C-alpha cells in the first residue's frame, strides 16, 4: 500500500512543487514558491512594509495594554496568539529545520528567513481579513460549540463574504484542502516525528524497530483520541500552559549551546549567507551551484513552520476580543517572527555549529526500514532517486557499484561502508566491528555474507535527518554539561506533537463544520485519529511529501483572495492607524485592570 502511495504522491509532488518557470538549469522555479514569495512581496509593498513599521505596535497590543474586555470575541489578544503559536511552534521548528538543512544545506535557513519576513505581511493580511469578515455569536450548545468559543472565522469566510457568492466554490475548495492538510501536516507529520525520534529506544523494550514503531504509533493515536474526542477544553487549557514552558526550555537549551560554541557562530552565519546562493555539495542531493533546490527546501520548511499564507492561524485569531481587525493583525505578524526568525534560527544554528548536519555517524541500518533508499550519484555531485538494483555486491565493507548506477542510501545519503556489528552502542566509528563481505539483496531486504550468514540489519556511517538530527545536535552541543541534551528534544517532540495535533484538529473540525454542518465533526475526528496512526508508521519522506502537496494546494485560494482583497485591506489598515484607534481602549483597559486588581484584593481579604 505504501509503495503505491509513494508512486501517486511522486506524481502529485512533481506538479505542485516542481513544475514552474523554466530556468535552463534543469530546475524550474515552482509555482507555489512564486505564489508565496510573490504574494508576500506584493503585500509588503502594498501595505508599506507594515511588518517592520508596526512590529513594536504588535508587541504593545499583545501585552494587553489596549485590551477592552467588553469588545466582541472570546479571548484576549495574547491568548489568541498563544493558541495559534501552539500549532506553529513545534515539530516544524525541530524536525522541519533539520530537514531543510539536510536537503538544502545551511543556505536553506536563509530562505526560511526570507519566507518568514515576507510571511509576516501575509499573516497580518489574512488575520486582519479574517477578523473583519468573521461570524460572531454563531455557537450553539453541545457539539456545535467549539472549545475556542462562539466566534468563527478564516479564509473560507473572507473568500465567500469578501469576494462574493460567485467565489463560494473557492471557499469550499479551501475548506476541503485545509481539512485534508489537518490530517497530514498538522497530524500525520507530528506522529511520524514522534516515532522517528523514539526509534532509538526500541532496544529498551526488547522489540524490533518495526513493531516498536507500530506500538508507539498506537499509543500516540490513543492519546490524541482521548484529547480531541473527550476533554478538549480542559486538556487544551493545560497544554496552553505547558507548551510555552517547554518551548522556553528548548530555546534556553539552544542558547546555551550557542554560548558554548560562541566562536563558531559567526562562521555559521557566513555559511548560511554564502550557501544560500552558491551551495556546496550537500548530504542529500544538492550539488554545487544548484541554489534553486536550497531555496525550494527553505521555502517549503519555512511555510510548514510559520504557516504564513496557509490560512490556518486566522481561524484561531478570529476568536480575539476586539472590534478593530487590524489590532489582531499586528499581533499575528509576530508569529513568523517568533517562530522562524527566533526559534528556527536557534535550531538551525545549533545544527550548524555542532557540525552534525553533514556528519556521518555510526548507525544501525535495518534493511526494511523506511530510511533505506537508492540513489544515483552523477559526475556533478548531484544525486537523484534510483530504482533498487537486484543486488549490491560488497567487498571488505565497500560497495562495488559503478558511477551512474543505484547505490544504497540511508536518509537519502549514499552509505560508503558496511559492517556486521558495532560495540558500545555505536558511539564512535572506532566501535565498528567486522566489515561486511557479501551481497545485499534489496528486494529480499537481507544481506548474505560469503559464508552464507544472513543479516536483516547492517551497520555503517549514516547521516541523520528530521528530529533525530536536532536531537544529535543537542546531545553533542550540551555534552560538556552532561549526557542529557537529547532528552530536551525528545520531550519537546512528544509535547509539541500532541499540542499541535490538538490545535489542528480544531482547524479541521471548523472546516468540516463549514462544509457539512455539526454532524460531520465526530466522523472527522475519527478519521483524524486514524490518520495519526497511519502517519506514525509511514516512511518519513512519504509523510512530509504528502504534507507538502497539501500545503501547496491549500495556499492557492488563500493567496488569490489576499491579493484580490488587498485594496479593502489597505483601507482598513490606513483607517486604523490614521484614527490611532488603539488609544480609545486605553481608558477601558485601565479600568478593567483596576477592576481585576480590586477583585483579586477582595478575594485576598476574604
């Protein structure tokens, strides 16, 4: 089933992320990249670089300085921001950055920054419009009442209301695509990263890696089921407190590593800027000068991380207490700044300064693992996917494969040597035992030595990717302080994955409710839990590729609406700042603060 799925998504990925404007280099500039960067650039100019001019105003509004509790909505600005951030700060910051650097090299981080800076204008635009066209007081009782309250908004509403009834079909298309995206990037990819991170602990439970993955996947899916089908409100409140704490611990750990490697930080920034346009040979396919691949992976992972242009965060921000849409828009533009410019940068710099991004480490390679693939290395150093050969002869540990034919790869990087054993938990290359001498049979997923011994797993130098790469970076970076650095990443992955799934289940059920009504919410949640398990057991590259396809499709109607409605958006923006509308809330906010203080004092006196 997974092989058939990989064939289908390979075709879809070609059209969504690879087809575009020809450059004459063999790599097109994908249409999705053009739309994302183009819309962000257009909105940046149309709104007068609002992400830079009004950044501090966003912080001021978020602080609650201008909050009026009597305004329509369900939650203050700060809670709306943290709710949206609970879905954005997470796996994308841990695994997404590592994947971008794995495929595109250090220069991919630069393109994540560009995506974030332009995405700040995009995020401001979509949230402001979502606030302006939202429905207030639509909630009912029981299952029709969302755990964010009685306000509903998002791109499907500003497409339908802002563009008119003739565009309702596009609002429906968006809702369908975002609901599908909620199954994948907001759910399956989260579960996949959990199992990928936990795989190294299979020996603790005396289980083979495949069975262990199924067990972990089932446990994660069960937890998600309990959360989203049962006490969503109660557990949502808990995770809204715990997740920021965990994010703080993760960021603090990263800053400690950078402080311990302070002398290497300038060189890391130099590599990021240099390789953004002229990447050196990468570990998983980027060859010298092929900067379009570096840009593409930076943009893809940047979008996954901060979700600007995707249309998901406006659903959460629509619940903010305000009658001024711009006041929530300036809060929302902080998201890409916090998520990508700060948190993703810390992850990327840690991976680069610790040197793990292109470091082949001793690895147990199960021949039936999803990380196994076959790659063809050309004369230019660029690698492409290849068909598994009938057999791979190995002499004294070295594969005997001529240039231009498929070679066995681990995490898309060709393996240079194979061994039959490894001591001391394979901590260093000195721990490798006897070199393998025989033949690897890819179809049978077995290696047979010259004396007839069969092996289902071999050892060799392999590169890491995704969350395990970030885990390795934290483990190595914090090693002067002890052997616990990788635990920060493991705990962060577990917590972020579950909290992100909770938030995304809400985004999806709002789409299901928009499309089919309240009766569709429970069936949606059942499918959501099922997709969580499927994502947990599927190969890493497969899950992330499916997620990228959904992302590429969902942004199109949203970006079209943002550009078409940009005139309306500019009028709303100019009116807010010309009137200095936030000042009208200073006195109500002061009175509300004094009332809360008095109430607190009254309870204390009692």
